[in-house]
């Protein structure tokens, strides 16, 4: 069974030159920046960008330093720690924190003066970007709901359930794609249905995600507000010198 369209090449979406153009387009969209956001304080923003970029450069070369390879799990741990710090600083005004989960991902809305929690699975960088993407897509109302109010069925869904799942995943995974590529990592769609008992070969999910990501690149003003801020940061820190 074909669980994804392997012919869809996401790596072509955001070359260095395309990343530069996208960053410039986002720089031109200053009207989305809120006065009290972390991004709006120019001196603080520049210092954060400098620190995050320095740390990311260290992480990107850590396995080549002195010819000594860093164990993958250690570098993954360091990368997710970097991402947690960046996210929690960037969105410190929004009463939300990104945290590792020992188990499956889950979103807990703010309550009793405690911030909302975006918990991502098993400390994986890719899982963190996926859950952040859902947070970016969710509006103000859905951010007050557990797991953003999503309906969810576990692996082994019916064909109808899988179609419903893929429809609501297109925009979040398009954002995840851009975030991932901006961080210099390969992206792969997740249809999350490894044990499907029906033919999935006709699914257009991968190409749908590709098309949506391409639309965001062409018209960055259509990106959710927080996705603009985060993508602009990733491009500044990881993708564009």
C-alpha cells in the first residue's frame, strides 16, 4: 500500500534563493507584528537572532567537529532544546510553552494561571514542528480547547476517516514543511495510517500539502500571524546569511 506520494519532492520548494526572497517578503509584512511581541523590540530581537543563529550553527556542525561524530540522539536532544528556547522566548507574551512529552503529543489550553502547553512526542524535533504548526493554524477559540478541539481516530482508520484526517492536516503540514525546510531539514508528509486496510494509492495528500506550501510561499500574507513570525525567525537564523 502506498502511504505517501513519493514522487512529491518537497526539497525543491525552498532553495537558498527562494528562502532569501521569502524572508524579504516577510520583512515587508511589518503590519502583522504586534507592539508588545518579542519580535517588535528591535534590539532584543537582533540579540536573540544572533544568539539563536550562533547556537544553531554549532548544532549543525557538531557531528563533524574534530572528526568526532556526535550520537544522533544527543544532537536531536540539543536541537529540540534549542527549538524549545527559541519558541518560548519568541512567544513569551502569549501564555504558551513548548515542552517535551514522554509519550504522545497533546495540547493543553491555559488554565488556573498556568500557560498553555504544546507537548510534542518523545522529544523529536519533527514532532515539535508538527505540533507548533497546529498551534499556528488554530485560532483564538480553538486554542482554548484541549487538542484544539480536533477529532482524532488512531491508526487503522477507515477510508472515510482517513479522508477527513487528511483534509484538516493539509495546512498544518504545509506550515510544518516550510518550518522544516527553513531549518535545513528534509520534510516528509505524515498520513499517520500505517495499518490501513484499504488502498491508499489514490491519495493526493502529499501533493495537496506541496501545493498549499507553494501557495504560502507565493502569498506569505496568507500565512497565520504566528506562522509568519516563526518562519521569519527560522529563515533569519537557519536559512539565510
